[in-house]
C-alpha cells in the first residue's frame, strides 16, 4: 500500500464570514458549524472558541483532539465507518491542515478528562499547546445517558474536523511525504538482509467509556488482527476514551502515531517495517489470555525478528502489556515495550501493576504521579468545575492566587505511551 500525505501549514485560526484557508490562516464561520452540530438532537447547545500557542488560555475538561484531514485521491474517505461510509483506506493521497486541531470540551461523565494550557508550565507537558486549536464546547440535552452524550460529542468533533479537512483538498501542500508499505513477500525480497520489525499497538477497550474504534467497530468486540499502518493516517482508528488524560491516545495521536512515523523513517535503511498488529485491552482474564495468545501467534506467523509494543492506560492494561511481551518473547521474537509509570508522587512506588523478567527493554514516557503547579492563566475555555475531580486533581487544588496543583495525569498527553510527548528519561 502507498499513501502520499500533503501537509498544508496552518499558522492561525480566525472567525470569519466564510470558512476557508487563506495564506496559512484557517477562517471559520462558527454559525455554520453550530447549525451542523445542532442537527443532532442529543446536543442542547454548542459554542466555539480559539486557543493559539503562547496565549494565556487554559482549556478544560478536554475530551478529544482531532486533526483536520481530507482524502484527495484513492479509495475511501477520512474516518471510514464513522463519518464516511465503510471502505478500506490508507492508499492514494491525503491532505492535512498541519498546525490546526479541533479540541472538544464539555461536561464530564466520570472523572478522567484533561487540561491543555497554551502557555506557562502546563504548556511544556502537552503537544497541543503548539497547535492552533478550534475549541468546541458541548452542552448535552437533559436526561441524556453518559454513553449517548459521549457518542454525540465524539461524532460532532469528528464531523467538524472532517468538514474543515475538506478545505485542504484543493490546496497545494507545503510539504509532501510518501509512505510505502510492501506486502510481506515483497518486503523479504527487497530487504533480505534487514531485520523484520513489527509494531503491536494495544488499544484501550475496557468498556465503561474506555473505548477505541477501528473502522467504526468497538475494539473490545474484535480479535487481534493486522492493519496497514497507513490506514491510521486516514482515521481508521479513533478515540472514544474517557481515561486519564496523560496517557490517553486522542484521535490526533492515532492520526500521527510517532511509532509508525519512526518505523517508516528507518524502513529500508536499518530495518524492514514488516507488520502492524492491533490488539485490545479487555477487562476479564479469559479475554486477556485470548488476545495475547492471538498477538503472539500472529507475530510468530509473520516471522518477525523484533516488535515494539505500545500500551494505552495503566493498571489493568499493565497485565495485557506484560502478557503480550512474555508470550511474544517466548516465540523467539525480541520486544521493546513503551509505557508510562505510576510510581507515586515521590517516584518510589512500583511503576507497573505487573512485571516479568522478559520485559527487559522498556521505554518510559514519565511518571504520571509527578506533581506540578500550573500558574493562573487569563482565560479559561470550558470550566474549572471539574478540576478537583479529574484524575490527577484533588480537593482544594485550586489555590487563592488562581494557580492549580495537579499530577501530570491531569494534563492531556503529558505521559503519552506512544511517545507523543515532551517527557523523556535516560
């Protein structure tokens, strides 16, 4: 499969009479988008705001972040099986409004949504302080169930990103990248002397609004399978997760998976990027055994020399991570796992809920329990009502001067387990 991705640089977002892109600025008619969103009877009201890099703005509680993209050429369309009809994607040409993001905000249904600060200390911990953000703030209809509300907000955010992404179709990209993913046989013939390396991506699928969707199907209803990595760039995987903000893979993360990017960068040079396997993170032991058995079996069948395994979430999914690692290592394939740590505020607690001697190569995305104090910012988009309740917050964490003390797990993307963050350790 071959996908050509063209990036159109967006340096600013502004409200205007016409929705269009001109000279690096994304102009948005908020009234038009509002009418589109309110066609869904589950949403009572919606308002729009803009947050730019460097501004004294705090966005919270953040639900999802989505990058506007458009299918220019080839089969299928962006967000297949969800916003557009079901069709295999990952081929042809796709355009991206790079530097722009749609950020959805609204009433929380549990306790696990996040904070994005556009300046100050908090901005150093989230990649979305560097994007020009169109923030969409939803109010659900009274009496709506949590699942209905989350589905409505998710669909609206994706629809807006899809609508804005289509603006890029007629534009000339500032930069173009080509991603080619050969078949297994082609790869062996072309790179006979390079190690065959694969990627196992674990997708959050514990239920209770801890969900990831692949071509519109909740991953907890699927078995371990293979995906072409270019399919993720066309929105084949989307987030439906209300999990701790620090290690939540937003839809933006799936569209721009850095593990995939880095493997493509080395493909044909130091390694043969030979396969991508997606698997779930279910709750019950039998489901974990089934999924990890399938993962190890697929990796063995594909005759891979090594795999990178990325996790999403913590605690319960740590068991899936170690099962996958242990069983893959037992086939003779070496593994490197990417995770984050919940090592306590002083860093002395056990980092993961499970462990095994075979997990001897690990990349950490940081300690999510680390405490930081975020300075008062001039403007809040959304509400501070939930700041004490979200994971990483606590009662009394807003102090008299307006600053907020939280653990890193309250900051969107702070210790992301794809490595899509600014934290590192040596």
